[in-house]
């Protein structure tokens, strides 16, 4: 059975990528994104606590005089024109602008000043006040690019790398605006942290179209093209396969991201391509962009083998699943771990540099009713070991293929308060899935019949109704029609049975 038929997978979108992964956008998408953002960003308002003559900086000396006149009292346009020494068209243009900014109002021919608040200004106004034209010319950046840099500066400050790493640092607005210019023209790729800001101003789903992203990478790492065998791989699917990829890298990848372990290597590379897209794997090196995405998604600080574990995020996802799907997921992951292990005494020896990892494996075998594993330190080696018998491995294989073995299992999982999982584990493979599901259906039918009896039979009545006599027939009906019973449908079937039996009572 296809995994997607059982539960919906999660996804990793571009916004969830680590902040310093760089994205190479399709040319038209990039042009549209920046064009839209640069038009809007200047209108965004921010708190401002600057000092000095703000009016003159915003409007110039002569235009600022109009606001000063209005601050002295209501004024007609004629007086404002005469006192400011500006042309009538310049004055009326300014008055129109001030009205749109809600800084003045007009009644008839008289203009009056609203309460001025320069604690909140648009980004365009702030940059107009604060910019240094000489620095802007030095870097060859536009006023709009400086506005976007101002907008992005706060979020960059929150994630700026303190000790090197993958992040590029910027000393001020102007160096960031220079980067904005290079991102806009396509000379360098856009880091995810900045892309999030652009999308917040522009259209949030701007990158939803297939092909919007041509590649991504962590400089100077191997680039990843998010396309494989004609399929676009953004967003990235999070499912059992991705869990297995992570666990295999945790167990067998070197510190410098080289993967030379021979077992399941082809599976790993094929799966990486099918989840992330094309990349050069000729050197057996896993792209840093992929390892960082995995660390972020699974909330891990490192992929170091000595710190390997089954991440809490996987356990949390399992906890939200239907119990039977959880059995399949846990068993499938354990079988993958076993496939990386060595044969020993008719079973498998699972080794790891991390004791925690083997303890997590032991927790899973216990949860599946296969008992705990004993974790020991290997002599004269930096590894720990645990042994899993062939019998337990066969049990895992059965659990991992529950839905293939009995496809109707998915339907009977809908029986309310069913105990199918518990009975599967308790039977240890001795009972067929069909038998267990039939027993659960029978148990549910019986509970409905008993409930109807209590409802229909008056207290202390001598003529008690026995609905449980119909349990076999009613169970057979729902089993044959593959339908989940309800009190109403069961009651309808009882009435049919009673009508069929009535002539026999008076024969």
C-alpha cells in the first residue's frame, strides 16, 4: 500500500530552510519579487527616535516653513504661498501630499495642522532623514535599495553569525544595501533569511510555482538543483524515507560529510536525489545544504556519530499517528537500522558510537512488544553494541508490512476504541490480521447491543430483551458489507430480525 494512502506527509518549504542557505531564483521570478518589494517597502512604518530638525530634513527648508506656519494656526493657501516663497503649484502639491499623510486637513479654503507625530515614520522617510548621499554614491546603490536594506537590517541583526560559520556579515546599512543590489541583479544568490523578508513584503506564495528555485547551496558547498527525473523537489517531503536518510547519515557519515560506508550506499544516494534533487555525488560528499536542512528539521545540533539518537521530532510525529501506522513506521525504521548492521550468531549486531542511539533502538523494540535490548561497550573500541535475534527481526518485518499483508486493515482501523494494535503485539504473529479485525468488530457490535439492551429494558422488568443473541448475525452482516456499525444501524437490523422471527412465534 502506498504510504500516502495511509497518512499525509509533512513538507519543508523554502521558508523553513536554515537562514544562511543561498537560493538561486529563476530570472523572471527574481525580477518580479524585487520589483514588487521595492515598490512597497518604503511605505512600511517603523518607530523613529531621531533628533534634529526633522521637518527640514523631510521637506526642505522652504516646504518646512509651511508646516511651521500651520503650527501657528489655521491658514489659507494664499498666505502659505506668499510666506513660503514657493510657486503655487509646489505649495498645492505639498498640501495634497500632507493631506494624504493625514498630517493636515482642509475645511473650505482653510488648512489646519493635525497633531504631528514623528515617532512613527515610513521607511522612506527614515532613510530620507538618515542617509548619507556620499556613502550611497560610494557603493553605487539606489535609495530604494537602501530602504530595503533598512527593512532587512533588524532581522539580520537577530541572526547575524557571532563566530563565523556560513553567514555573511554586514557592518552597516550600506554594505547590506550593496548585497541587496547584487541579489537584485542576480550577481549573488539570496540567503534564506533575506528571502523571508522579501516574501513578507511581496506575495507570500511568490515561490509556489514549479521551477521558481533553480538551485540552492551553502557556499562553498555543492549546489543542489531541486529537480529529479522531471519532478520538482520543493517543498521537500518529510516521511519515513527522510527519517531513514537522517538515521543513516547519523550512523555512517564522517565529520566532513563524506559517505564511504558500502552498505545501502546506493539506496542512500538514490533517496537523497528523490527527496532533494540533483547534485554531484561523485566525491561521495553530502552537500552541506542538505545536512543543514536535516539538522534544522529534526532539531539537532550536530550529525556527529558520537551524538547520534532518534530525534524527539520523529517520536513526536509518531505519537500523533494512528497506533497501527506507528507500528509500521517504527518497524520500518528499525529494519533500516538493521540493514546497516552485521550478522552475528544467527541475528544482528547493531553498533554505534552513541550509547543513546542504541538505547533509543531498545525503547522501540520494547514499544513493539519485542523486549528490551542489552546495550554493551565493545572491548577496545569506541563503539557500543546491541544484539537483535533473527526471530525478533522477522517480527519487525511482519509489522512493517501490515497493510500489504491485509489491505482491509486500514478500513477496520476506523472501529472506535479498537484494540487491534494491542492484539497484534500480544499475538506475536500467531493470529492472522483478518481474525483480529473480525474479533474487534464482534466486540464493538456486542458493546452496542448491550447498550441498546440497557436503554430498552425498563428497570425490574420480567420481560427482559436479549439483543446479544443477534451478535453473530449482525457481525456477519457488517463484515460482509465492510461497514462500521453504529447504534442506529444495529437497531435497524434488530428490528428486521424481530420481524423475521415474529411469524414463527405464532405458528
